[in-house]
C-alpha cells in the first residue's frame, strides 16, 4: 500500500494522478497528495511512472505502522523498482529491456519433469522450439 | 425495463461520442479488440475504469507467461494443445486451442513489426513467451493512440445502451472530473476482466464484475460459473498471488515444518495446522538466485523492502481468492466472441474460457493467450457487426439497459458497505468456496437472495456534494450490485453441479460424476437466477492442427 510522497522530489507534474488505475492521488499546488490511500492495491505503477522517484509504495497490503520515512529515503530504495524494470522519465523501454528470464532458464537448465506430470512433460518435449530466429 | 437519461442530471452528457465500435475495458483483451477493429477499418473508442496501461492483473509488473505456437511446427502445435486437455476435464474444444495459440503468435509477431524488442537468449534467438505487463501495456497504448483509437481513462461504464435489441453503446462517468459520458456505437466489446471479489489481491480493486452485470442487464448469459473456486498462495502480509518466482525452487511447509504440496494439501495445512510457510530453498547457486531476483522484480520488492531473504528464511503465506481473475467461468460466447445479445461481444477474462481450458485452471500462459487472441477476434467480429445492417454505424436511437443501482432511491433499503460485507463473508472463506457443500451454499444463496431483493429496489447512489464524489458513489453502487449478482450466479451453478470437477470442489460430492461428463451449466437472470445444462459440442469444425 502506498505510504508517502517525498514532497522535496515531487514536482507536481501529475503523472501519478494520470496513470493510477484507482485514483489514489490528487494534485495540490506544490505536489501530488495521497487522497484515497484505501483504494491502493500496491500495483506499484506510480513508482514506475514517476519521473522523480518521489513515491514509496510499501509491499504490505495494509498500512505500515511507525514507518520511518527519512530512513527509507536514505536507504536508496526510492526508484529501485523503476530501475529494475528499465523505466525512465515515465516511459518503458522499447522492449522487455533485459533477457534475465532467458538467462535464468539457461542457468537452471531444464530437467525433464516427472513422467507423472503429463502436462509439463508434453510442454518440456517442445520447450525450445518457440525460440525465433 | 428501460429508461432514458434520468439519473445523469437531465438529458445532456458532458461527453457525447459516436463510434463504430465501443470497447469497455482497456487491459490486454480490450486493447487488442480495439487494434483489430481499427485494422478492419472501424473507428474505436475505449472506455477504461482505471488507466489503459496500468489497470488490472496484467498491468501489474509481475512476469506473466503467454502461450503461442509456431505456425509450421506440427509437433509443437499438437503437444501444446494436447497438454491442456487432461486438465480440461472434457469441457474444452481442442480446435479452439489451435485457434487461440495461433492468434497469440500473430499478435506477438505484430508487436515485433511495430517495433517491440523481444529478449534474445545467448544464441541470439528471440523469446516471446514471457511478458512484463506494464511495459507491454504502455507499448500497446502508444500503438493504439497512433492508430487513431480514442481512449477515455478513469471512465467506468455504468450501463449499456441498446437499440432494437442490439447493443448500441454505453454510458458512464469520469471518476476524476465527475463528467458524464455517452458513447453510441454500432457494436460493443466487453473486456472488463474477472473478479476476485475484492479479496485484496494485487490489481483487483478495478475488477469488480462490472462487465457481468452490464452484460446480464442487456440479456447475456454465463457458462461455467461453478469453475471459479480459484485461490492462490501469497506472502501473508502482501497481496501478491503470484507463483512464477518460486517455480522449481520453492517449498511449502505446514505450520509444523512439514513439507507440503501446493493446492489441496496446502489448503489442508492452513486449515488444520493453523498456518503455512514458503522458502525458496531448492537452489544454493548465487547466480540463479540473483537472476530470480531480477526476473521477478515485483515479487522481490516485498523481500527486499522488508529485509527477508527468501532463499534462507521461511516466510508465512496465506491462500487468497483469485476468483474469475484466474478461473475460467464467465460470459457465454460463440465462435465469433459474440454473447447472446446481438452486437455485444466479449473478450478476455470476462468471458467463459471453457473452450480453451474446460473446467480447469487457465494458468498465466493460456490466460494471456486467451486475452490477446479473443481480444483480436472480438474486435474483428464487432467491426463486422458494426458495418452490417444491424450495426448501422452507431447512429440509432438508443435506450439505457441499466437496471440495478443506477437511479437514486428515495428510501435506500441497504448500503453498498452492507452488500460488500455479505458478499465477502460468503465468497472469500476457503471453507465456503474452495471446499463447497450443498448445505453451505444453500445458506449463502438464501442470504444472497434476501439481500438481492433489497438491492433490486432499494440500492442506489446517495447524492453527494460535488460531481466527482457523485461519480465515485455511482461507481461504488454498481460495483456492489455487480459483485452480489456474480456471487448469485456462481453459487447457483455450483449448487447445481453435484460433483467435483476442475476448479469446482465439493465436500459432499468429492469425485467426478461420469453422468455429468460433457455438460456445461449455463446461468443468468437478475430477478430470478436461472440454470440450464447443455451438452458440450466442439463448435469449430476444422481442427487447425492438422
């Protein structure tokens, strides 16, 4: 659930107001504000779209008690989710942006599933034939 | 019963548009419907309750798989389609499998042509089977706008419009401005997603079954609403019912530390030992661990921000309802994705996905493919309807089809809060909806029926001071009515099916009943819920696999 907007970074550009699917935000004169915290479902898209890394969404579904805002800002976590998905200035990359899922697949290797698992066995038998090029 | 512009402050709408095709809902299914209708030469308006790009389960940044099959690889085609059949329990149509997975390949290929860069492996080969929702949706939104699609964000539909018995548009509000809107259209595609009955899972706040109620009021019916007992594990403090990050590396434990399998055993562990735990303890390789962390960045926000090392620590989990956001029941559709109502089409999670997955769980890969493919097909069908004599380009006289929770009522008999409380109490608990019983459902049904009588005549939006609050109140009222209506169709259908099959589990009928093989249960109705059994028929005549 969304916890705070860092007013010193927020420029009141309105991006979060525009993209929040549940209209959690409102725009005040100097910054965005959290107007309907209870409607947040922690989708984290506001962190993704915020060009100024000014928003902190807690991964917990309920409000956090005794949250230390300055410690969170000092920890460098602001913007970390945006960076992990390769977003910048409110925009996504022109593609997936990384091939980590494929690297993971190659690293783990693919052991055949137990024959009793018919679905995965059938899928395993054609697993790499989807790769294109 | 129909009515005209009442309840919208006179006969004027702040926004009044006319289009060939109206798409309600801007997740993947809705956007693909819009794109294919545009490519077929139609004008399109997309109305989205949230924001096209971030709404719903797909707009959340978890990695989601998508199934596709290579057009010329017969062995792969047959294997991927055949893999689903054992868990469809005789209620799917294999030809639909070829159709859906072929179409999702075509959609992914179109994205590549539009400039989307798919990841490549170390050998330079491209993989299109893994999607990061927000990035994909931002890309598709930009394509949609470039192609001339009109998008109204934050604009939930509150009722459909009809003309001569056919769907002819919709009316609604804008949550941010309080403006009212009307879009007259030659045909309509509903792509509003499934619902988890506000169990709290990520992305569920916008998904309140609105499309089911819109469709039912217009005369559509449902299929497979009993195949909805879908729950998934999530770390206890979170709403992340996602499993991909732990696939192949996680172990579930009961509250006594005994390893347990997922599914029924895990539910048993929760109910009988009072808790369950998870740990990603099947890999010690730091490189693998780092790649899991990076691949599944959304899920790892929880671990990283709360200082949990899931590879070395057990963390508590819960089992949370996902409902039709993952299960297959929904609006009954024909091979063109048309509902029972002429000109009303449906796509994605809001439809019955039995043609693809029968009674079983779709899982992420087939569900994404279904959204992409049925969106595309529904958009094309809706475009053709709009051009036909019945569609007449959206210039007909229209009437509102909305009945429940639309009008302000003088003496409210029930509040939205009360409706939501009762629905959640009857639909969320594992003891009621994961394990169903005839007696238990009978009690839920009686409670729902009594509440429905109050809702039908005594639930309406309460006047608010300003337009914006009024818009939110109107929406809240419809959401509550939609969830109650959906709960009624689910338990009526589940009570009718006196066996266990796929995502329908009954304690009093724990086994599959061969006597009910190959039978779908249709449902519908507002004043009175009706049910009808209908034999399964493979409707696509030519298997495209051979």
